[in-house]
């Protein structure tokens, strides 16, 4: 196609076939396509939303989570770990069955504290809220508002997951976050590409933790995933990411200030040293945002930390490089642009194309090849529409070799069904496995994929269409202008340029005119003067080369560079640089005149690309240059071009420097314009010779033979073509059947995914109902409430085990009328009450009496379902016998409490929860009811510092089961002190503590003892001073009379008896005086007094008497006197009645302040039937012990003898001392 050929304006009379074909380019689910029909249920709401004032656009991240089979469990784990105050909104997009109601909201509400709603049309998105897509709807995002629409009718097309992810990317830009959970197929793969394209973030569930791993693996295979985590680990990473400055600063462009520019410069310098890409011409604001995004993903806040990470981690260098290259594309992206191509551009190209000249297309920045294949499909469709053999060549280039490798393979996930129509899928793709489509050879052969950097490598030339979409927007404005000039240079006159929706030609209005301004399609305009083109667009420079400053020197260098570039472009011959294997390493000049690009797999072999007439010449020329290691020129070559042979010359020059390039050849082609070549056979070079004629004859014969062979070959080829057509026909039929099976399989797979989701929800609901049923059953059985369930006909539906004690029911009686069963109580009104409850829809309650005397309350309730329908009755019988008995006890207890309250004895009543005192206790202590809440508080208030001592004595007696009182002194509220007897005893769970005031009684007892002691002293003194003296005198007189009567006679014997009797009486009176005359005991001298008692007893009566005494605290004389009198009386009784051989007196100090006096003898003991404690001496000892607050015990000793013991406490002794 000549460059001088003018294009005509595309006619408005484009064929209807072309229009119908173009409509196939619109994916039914694409967000940019025709607006979806709004669901009638939300149409009114949509109008209301449109009429209402728009809410401010939310400025917080929104997370869209897509899942299919097995996603419910992942949702639960994620929501269970997500805090309720993260400042993020969530949209859950499960793959739901459109024919079943969703239980997702109800099931997930139990796993999060965030409000969770079913998404509604026009609902404003709020942070910390969760929105679940309803069944049979697609969910879109528009300025922070949710929009619902109908899904396409055909199964297997775009799912709600991809649709919502794409919509979220367009609405939230960098604050869009996509998450992919468990599922089958490749749903969500196309959606996450859009999110990555706008700078969002993508998370995917770890396939090892997914119930179905196909969706996660498909997303991971794109290489665009930022995090691969288990669902429960995602919230932590998500919160750290959204709280980073990258998102907190908003989505506006970053101003390239000095600090940001320095950061970008340092990063780019590091990238140039680690990769072969130069990003100097990219927008600095975009570069800074991408760097910040990587810092956010790595949770780094300081640029220096990120630079350190780049230096130390090659994987991060690769990740940043990948982010900056932005290799995201899709089939038929922006469908409106492909409509313009189909209806205007391509028909015009085909109509003006020569028969043998192919339409040349350059897809610049093809990424993974989707756009190049889209162009190939559209071209084939348009050639077929005009019934012409497709003749076009697409050069698809990209800077990323990894993306080109994907493009060359031509295998794409099944998610492309959302972008490619079913007709095109059947025609141009083959299903491979369960989740991929392979492009057909028909659209693959015309495409040559080549690695090329548009900014630094020469462009393709003589092109009819350039598609460079969504690439210029990332470049600086001056570089964009240079790129537009380069495209103008590479295009033929009247050729077309297609840019992305956010791109334009800028000020280059003299270079292009718009064809479809909205779709960014332009036509090249011819220029009167050549365009000044600077190649490469971004000059290469050394790693450390400083930026040139504007000045005279710089301008001179610029002029020289422009001159050299201009000379190379317009005057340099066509040349290629090859290695010894004839592989093209670089190209320059108008090589299209000498090389051609055959269909099929792309090749870089010079011999394969050489035009007719040059192949053998090139091989021979290069071989000579290699052998001689010197330039070789062949001026006899002829190249076939435009149907004729053109004379040309070729030069092969070996490359000697640098060393690394040794072995390379530079091959230069030039036309020889002074001569027009004809076919070699028609121009004999010199006069004929016999040898020449012989060669010509042989050549003619060889040609005849070759022609015959060619005819045979053509005949065989025709037969093979016929066979091939038959095979193709059969193959088409098989392919058609296979496509139908694949379509059915897709529908079944989609249905299976929906049923799996519904099954998971129903299984969760069944488990929940089982748990609720078990809980209700356990509740009914544990409450022991007899319950009977009846239907509206009063037939038994269900009953609890407790009802069998009242009604004679068995499990087999379900369905029988309740009137058929006998009861264990009189309940004639049951049927009437049931009918009344059904008629008035109210409960009926009645108290019943069973035949066994048990009381119960029978209640009849209407049975209401969740839909508020009455489907029977519930009859309950509650046993209230204990309640009635308790009421009776309460009534009796009130009377008892009244009596206790007015008792004259002070008492404290203590239970587990209450403490109560009666009126007498209030009068004794001075404290009122409620002032002191615990027994410990009472002891502290009444006994002060002796609280612990008294408490130990009281608790010790209580543990031993003793109910006798202890004598203590209490302090009243007004500070006065009283002596009391403290005793207590448990009574039916209540402890009763009795406080008996014995102050006056103790005083009276002491007064009686003092009087008795004084009288005893007086009697003893009278006996000693009077009676004993008289008896002594009489004894002396009797003795004198006995001596005076002489030795013989009865009078002497009589006087002897009288004298003996008086001596005995004198001894008895003396002994009596010893017990009656008081012994003076000083303070602390009780032990000495007892030792004197032991000695006097031994001397007077003979038995062994010993004392065992512990060191004692100082006792007052009065207390010591009482102990001494008890010991004296006990020893006298032992000598008088027991006739012992030994007596032991023990005075011991025991634990808890106890003081014990014990007198033990080994005498004859006593008879239990005739206890000696009935005597006066025993009663006096008991009385004396009681005055000390102790207790006297007289016990038989094992082996014979008696033990007399008196135990008291030092506290009680001190109390007695105070009084």
C-alpha cells in the first residue's frame, strides 16, 4: 500500500452486516456497555434516589469480597476476625442461586458486631457496615451509592463477582480493594485486573485453606495479587494497609514537590541499576503514588526504609517494576471504540486495500495480548462480511517479555466470557480443560508479538492502524507529544490512530483529525513538509550522566543530534544487523521494500523474511563476508516488488568492534535507480556462446520438468484440498456438537456452584435448627413443666416427659384427641378452656388439684407460628405444691418472726444472706437493725481488740458442738460495758446467737462469795480462837484428872477414853480451821500456795501429793484465791473419800488463752449411781468455777481414781478481774 494513497472518508452507508458484527464486540456484562435494566422492585426507589440531593462521596476504602462454592465458611472466618471499628465498608458478592432466597445475612450476623444488611438500590455506603448482594441481582457502585440491576439471562456469562469488582474499581479508584475466596472456575479474575489497573489492592485466600481452590489459583496466576492469606489472617493485613499514608492521603494526585521529586529520582536511579527499563519519562505523580502503594503493602512509613528494601530484596524490585509497567488489559476494552472500528475504520481500510497488499496494524503496548486478538477478530469478521480473504498483519509489541509470553501462548481463563460474545467464543476459541480458552490459529497467525520499547526503539512503519490505548496517560506531556508525532510518521496518509478514553492528540491538530472524538479514534492528515521526528523519544544516557542544562552547548548538541537523526530517518539505506544464524538483531530504514512478513508463527530469520530474488543472494553474500572477514558488495541482485523485478545492490559488512559484537553482520540494501530490472530470463547479459546455449537448453528442460512436476503437485494438492474440506466439514460438525456440550457443561457448572452455595446456607440453617430444637427440648425437660401441644382439632401433636405423670400418654398416642385420655386429677373444664383460647386467642389459666393432693396451675396458650398464624394450642401444667407449702411456711414464719422480735432475750439471727437482731438485742447493744450487716462487723463493734479471741472461742465451741455459754464483756454503742453470756446454735440453716446480760447476776454472785468467805473466816477464827482453845483446856484437864486418879480403878480408864476423844475432836477442829482460815496469796503467787497445799496434805494425811505447773501470767489475788479453793476442796475430797496413794495437781495454760486446773488421784473412785458432786463441796467447786466463766468436770480415771478439772480462759479471767 503506497504512502501517497489518499484515504476516503468512511461512508455513512456502512453495511448492516458490519453493524451486526460490531455489536458482538460489546460484552453483555461490561460496566461501560449499555446501562442495565433496573429491577422493577427498585425502580421507584431509583427515581427517589435520583431526585434526592446527592450525598457527599465517601472517602474511605470499600472492600468487595467475591466467593462461590465453599465461600460461606471463608466469610465466617473473615468476619469473625475483623474488628467492628476498622473504618472500612464491605460488600459481599457470593455466587447465589437466583431462584432461592439467601440466608447469608442471617448466617453471617452471628459472626460480626458490624451491622450487616442485604444491599438495596440507592443505599448509601457507610463505613463499618457490611452489605450482602441479594439473589438475582448485580451490584454496582456509583459515587458511594449502591445500585442493583438485573443479571443477563444467559448462564455462563459475566458473573456478579466480576461485574461488582469492575464497578468498584471505577468508583473507588485507589481505595478499591478486591478479595477472592473459595470457589470453582475463574470468577473474579477479570475484576481484580481492573482494580489493579486503577491502583487498588487485591487479596486472595490461600488455596491450601480454601474448600475449592480454582478461583484463588486463577487469581494468583494473573500475577496481580498483593496478599495470599487465610481468611482469618486477612483483617490484620487489611487494617495495616488502609491505615497507611497511601490511602489516608486520599486518591488525588501527589504534587511532585522537591521531596517527592527527590524520592522518585532515587527510586528511578535504583531501578535503572537493577532493571533494563528507564521510567524517567513517566509522570512523577503516578510514580510517587505507585511507590507509596508498595510502601503501604509492605507497611513501611519512611522512604529510606523502602529504598533499603529495594536494595536488599530483588523480588521487591521486580514487584515495583511490574506495578509501574501496569500490564492490565481485556478483550474488547471500551466496547464503544470497537463499534467505531467495526462500522467506520476497518470497512474503509478494506475498501481501499490492494489485492496483494496486507493491512498493517500496530498494537502498541499489547500487554498480555487481549487487545491484539480483539483486533484480529474484528478484522477477520469484516473481511468475511465483504467476502474477501483476510489479508492483514498485526504487530503487537510490549516492553514486558513476561506479558508477551502469555500473549504468544494465547490461553486465557474462562472469565473472558464476560468480555467475549458467545458467537466469538465458538468461532475463535477452543475450550481447554475446565477453566481456560485457547485462541484459534485463525486469529493467531496474523499476529507477530515482539518485545519493543516504544520510547527507545524505532517504530514500525507504513501502517494503516495504530492502537495505543491507556499508555500515554502515564507519560509526561512532552513525551506524549513526541509519541503522537512518531505515530504520525509511522502511519500512511489517511490511516487511523486509536487512543485510550483518557488520552488525546493534544495540540497536534495539524497531524490528525477526529473520526470519533468520544472513542478517541483519529485519522492521519497529510503534511506539506516532513515531520521533524526525534528518535528515540527518550534519549539513552549513562547511569551517572548529569542532566543537560539549557545553554549554547546544549543547543549545539541538540542540533547535531537532530541532524543525525534526520539524516538516518530520511537518507540512511535499509539495513539489518544479523548474527551468523541470520537472526535479525536490529533494523533501520525502509526495509519493507526488501523484506516481507509471512503469515504464521513470527520469525526473526532474515532469509525467511527476504523477498523473492534475494534469499540465495543474501546467503552467498554473507558467507563471503564471513569467510573474508571484509565487506562484500553484490550489485547484481534483483528483488521482486509490485509484480516486477527491481535492480538493487547489497552490502554485507562484518562488525569488528566492540568485541562483544564480533560475528555480527550489517546487511545494507539499496535500489539501483539507473536501471529497471526485468525478469532474469529476459535480459541476456552478453553475446551467446555454445556453453551458454547448452546451459540454457538444460535450464529450459529443467523448467519443463519442473512445470510438469508442479502440475502433478497441484493436482494432488487439489485432491488433498477436497479431502481437507470434507475433514473440515466433519470437524465443524464435531466442533459444533462440542460447543453445545461445553455450553451445557458451563450451565451445569454454574448451576452446581449456585446449588453448592444454597446447600451450604441450608446446611448451616439445618444445624442451627437442630441446635435450637435440642435447646428447646432440653429447656422443656429441665424446667420439669408438663407441656402438651395440640392442633386446632385438639389432637395431640407433641408432649414432654413430665406430662405422663398427669395424663396417661404414650409415644404412640400422637394424633389422637386429647379427650380420649384419662387424667390423674379432676380437669373437666380443659376442653372448654381450649376452645375459649382458640376463639379469643388469649391464654386461659386455672389452678387444679390432683388426686394425690398435689397442686398445679394449668395454662392454655394459642400456638403462633413465625408468620403469626394460629396452628394449635400449648397446654402447660406447673406443679405449685412447693409454692403453696412455701406460702404456708412464709405465713407461719411471719408469726414466728413476730414472736422472736418481741422475745425478752437478746438474739442475733444469721443466715447465708441476711442478719437480723430482735428488739432485746437492740436494747442490749445500742445498735439498730441494719447498722451492722455481718457477724464479723458485730464482733468488731462489741468486743473491740478482743474480737479475734472471742471469735476463736465461739467458733471452737461451735465446731465441737458445744452449746454452753462463754462469759465475755461487750462494749455498747454508747461506750458502756456489760458482762454477757454468749452462746449459739444452728437451727434449720439459721444460726442463732444468744446474748444474755449477766452483769447484775455476776455482781450478786461475787457479793455472795465475799459474804461466804467473810463468814467462813469468822467461823474459822471463832473455832480456832475459842472452841479450839476450850477443847485444848478440857483435854489438859482430862489428862491431869487421869493422872490424879491413879493407876487402878474404872475412873482412870474412863478418863483415858475422855482424853482420847478430846484429842480426836481437837484434831478435827484443827483440820477444819485449816480449811476455814483464809490463805493470803499475793499476785502471781498461786504456784507457791499450791506447793504449800501439797506439803501440808502430805504431812497431815500421808499420800504423795505433787504439783505440775506451767509458767503463768500474773493473776489477781482474787482469781488465784478461787483456783486455790477449788484445788483445796478437790484434794480434801480425794483424801476423805478416795484414800489415794498419790495425788497430782496440774495447772496448765492451753491454746486460745485457755487455763486449766486438774486434780487427779489413784483412789477408789466413785459410783456413777451415787455421784459425789451431789455434795455441798462439789457444788461449791462448780460455783467457784462458774464465777471464773469456766466449767467444772468430775470424771472417773481409767484404772481407778478420780479427775477433777476446771477450764476457763484468760479473757474470762480478765473479765472477772475487771468486775
